[in-house]
C-alpha cells in the first residue's frame, strides 16, 4: 500500500480559527551558541492546519483523539473531487458506487496555503 501525506504545510502566515493561538516556531537551543543540539518550540492551537477533530471536540462525553485508534485514519480510501462546489451538499454523493472503502476523502481544490481563515455560511 502506498501512503500519501495529505497534510498542509504550516507557515508563519498560516491563518487560524478566529481567537485561537497563532502558529509560531520559537528558537530553542542552538549549537552555534554552544548548545549540544538545535531545538525549536512549536506554539499553536490544536485547531490549526490539517487535523482530525476528535469526537470530544464536539461532545464533552466523546472520545479524545488519543483514544481513537490510528487504524481509523490509515488505509484504502476513495477520493471524490468536489472542486468549485462551495458548500458541499448531498448531491455530490449521487454518483458514488454502492460499494466504497471505509474512508472517503473530499478534494475541494482549496489552495495549498491560505492567507486568511476561510469562513463559510450556510446556504
């Protein structure tokens, strides 16, 4: 099986959910300064970049991410292209075959890097 990393790169200009801590990388130890290693400190919200919302994100009684097995997220999938669809409605699923793998990814065609947090509104 070929594994594909579909996560977005985090950059200094990466937008955040409004009110969340911004993404930043702070310098730590530096060999050039006499330290034995180079390190950095990552600071951000868990709602930044490509991520998985654990059931707990929406439900105080839901599982936290460390309780969800990794196998849930790794394996065969079907990719459905929904470029330019705006809000994704049930009509985009009308052409899917009856039998599908247990994972379905929606490729929205969004740019690799955003400069502002995208806001959507219900139709």
